C-alpha cells in the first residue's frame, strides 16, 4: 500500500517537473530571475540529484549520478559553481525521466529497510522517499514561479 501511494505521489510531482522542458527554453533555464540565487537549470539538477539518493538505494544502483549532481546542485551550491563538467539540461532530463520507471520495481520490504544513517530525523527508506517527494513538489513550485518571472 505504501508503495502505491508513494509511486502515485512521485509520478505526480515528477509530471510537474517534466512540464518545464515543454514550457521553458534552454536559454531561459540559464537566467537567474531577480530575487533568486539560482536558475531553473540548477533547480532541475537539484531535484534530480536529491531524488537519485533514495532511487539508487532502493534500486541497488550505483549513486554515481547522485554524487556528481550533488557537486553542482547540492545544498549551498549555485550556478556560479558550474563548469565544463556540470550536467547539461539533456543529462538532467534523462535522469529525471529514468527515475520513476526505476522506482516502479521497488518492494514494500525495501521501503521498510533502515537507512544506513539517520536523515533529518528519518530512519526508514520510505520516510526518506516521502520527504524527497515533498521536496520535489516544493521545487516544482519554485520553477513555476521562476518561469513566470523570466518570460
């Protein structure tokens, strides 16, 4: 039951995120709107990188993308940190599109596993995934707000 609910929620929030690629040009994704510290490129990379942490753990994938994405899109980073190795918009889109299908194969048992270490007071994988869904929805709102300001 928890799996079905979490998958519904992650699919819904991910649809909101993926709509960005149809509504905002790559050029506009690199603009930093007044009053913000980052741009839509950063927001999308941040969402992809953060969701990769529980996705990799739940699907027994290597978190290489997650680590790389944290370097450029983790907490405290900004587009000022971007260089030639920064994941491109296309790379981010591919990771975002691939995460939900990977999560569809998780089990209720894997969701109930303990985290290797406490994460913001959470101790179970389902708690971490649930938090990441809320986090993603928050950033979907930020992206919508930013896209209105840059048009």
